[in-house]
C-alpha cells in the first residue's frame, strides 16, 4: 500500500533519481541534489492527474456540439465538414457520442489542427454541461 504524499522534497547525493521517484508513485515528488541546485527530477502524478481533473473519454453528441459552440470551435468544424468526403460527413453527423480515443475522432482533430490539451479542455468543459 502506498500513501499519497504531497509537496515532498527528497534531498539526495544520488544522481540516479529514477529509482527514488518510482518508490513514491502517487505524489508530487521533487528530488533535489544535496548541493541545492534546481530540481533534477520531478514526478507529478498527484493532483494534476486526479480523476477530478481527468476529462471523460466519451461525451454525448449534444454536450460535444454545445461545448464546441461555446468554446468557438464550431465555425472551424463547419468549414472542415465542407472539405470532408461524404462518408466522413456521415460519420460526423450521425455520431451519438464522441470518444476522444477513437482513431476516427483523432483523424478529425488532426485535420482541425487542435492540440491534445485543447481536446482535453473541451471534454472537461463539456462534462460540466447539463
């Protein structure tokens, strides 16, 4: 059993800190050499990756489209739809939900030039919608 640790600083003479970082898997661990230099290894597996901050993988189509409208992505998506094949348009228009891990979704995202963090933010926002 491991206990979550927050804000722990490990000061060490050992410059091979990966083993020390693996020893504390659920933490915001900062390893600093004894000489007081800047951190040479950081593990961020705590609050920044907590389930509360992780966006859902799948969201209903209604929430997806409202989030796209609210966040200003809808005009770019509509312009993209004009460049898609009839098959691709059918796939997009008939979707009942949007899975951000689906290769087809990734294909559309790549065509839009949207980053993974933008997608994650969109899904986080969409999950808050009724």
